[in-house]
C-alpha cells in the first residue's frame, strides 16, 4: 500500500485501506490488554510504556501491514482506558483478552 502523507481519517473502520482510522476491531484487544495488565498488577506507567513500545514497533513495520500513526494513538488510548477501567485482581480481564486475541487472530485479520 502506498502511504500518503496527509490521508483522511475516520473515527472507526473495519480496516485501514482507503482511509486511516483511529479505532479498528483490534482496538478492543488493546483495551482488553490494558485491563488485563492492571488485573495482574502492572502499573499505569509500565503499561503505557510497554504498549507504547508495541505501537512504535508497528510503525516501523509498515511494509508488512499498514497501521496508521492515528491508529497507533487510538490503540494507545484504548490500552490506557482499559487500564483505567479494571481493578487489580480482576482476572476476568485476562481471560477476556485471551479470548479476544484468539478470536481476532482466528479471523485471519492481522491488523493488530
């Protein structure tokens, strides 16, 4: 995909093909990952930095799957919101994240 400098974007899309999107279906897994991190005791700062490194990795691999910078910001926000929503010890978030990740990868949609 040819990456344009100033692409238009939408708030929500099933995938980023013609328009960049702040949130995609994978954003749900980012929210659940933040909640799962809080559930197992990870601090907000640690989650923010670890998830931020994941998003930076995504930005460096644009030749494989296109992932817009605006989507990385949306996913970072989703992870932070998930962390805010959960409480330490609520292991249901860990199970929901595992199920959500398995379901998303089973669809063959690699837009993570």
